């Protein structure tokens, strides 16, 4: 089963109002078809009254096994009210600047 699907299945326990798991591996210097970089957008009542760190810890605990095999996980954890305040949108992830595909130039001089 794809890691993306496993993440989606495990997070269903939070009964999300909205859940999107995006494989962003293609934006990085990894082989085609990799599952190494993910972005999760999850909106759930379970986050009410919890600070961002507590929300992330909750999700990270649920995905502990998957975190052993992936390189990066971006979390957007919101309550329904916070999601509505954002007009049900999140920012795009920035482009990858690292890895061996990055061109390094020598300083002039």
C-alpha cells in the first residue's frame, strides 16, 4: 500500500472535516515515484483547545512508523474555525533548494 494511503487511513481516527495528503516528493531530488516528502492538511475538532505543538505531536505519534521511512512531513493542522478563517486554503510549499541537484557556484575573487 502507498504511504500516502496509509497516512490517510491512520488519520481517519481524528474524524477530519477535511483531509488532504499530498506527495511532494517530485519537487525534490529523489527517484521518480518516491514517497519521501509529504504535506498533510487536516481539519478536525480534535485540535480544539490544543496548541500547534500538541497538534503536531498528536499526528506524529499516529504516524510514528511512517516517519521512520519518509524524509519530510509538513503539517497543517487546523480546527474548523481556523480553516474557515483561511478561506479553506493553505500556502504552497516552497521549492526545494537542497540536495545534489542544487547548483553551487564558487564565490568570485
